[in-house]
């Protein structure tokens, strides 16, 4: 337990006291390089799957034939706009 009050003494001179309070983590998980790289790779793969899913869902409207109700009726040039 490194907690306590510490002082340094050199050549008969004493430095001001330094109080150390150290709290240890009891539920911590050690994260090493393979764990971080695994998280990054999984995130990239999930992002790619999400992008492909969005592309496939939005790409379905391209093959749809336009219906008559989707067309806009335009006014002929000879008619007056009222």
C-alpha cells in the first residue's frame, strides 16, 4: 500500500512533505495490444456491414418503374400561369 506521507532528505535538508493517496482498481480489465486491435477490426467489419445494408436497402428504389401518379403535370408554354 503506497499511501502515506513522504519526505526527501538530502545533505541534512528536508523537503516539504508529499502526501500520496493511491487507489487501486479492483474491477479493472487489462487491455493489451491484441485486445485493442480486435476491437478496432470488429468495429471496421461492423461499419462495412452497416454500409452494405444501407446501400442494398436504398438501391432497391432504382429498379422501380415510375407510375403515372408520380409524374408531374407541367403547364404548356401557351397557357397562362394563374
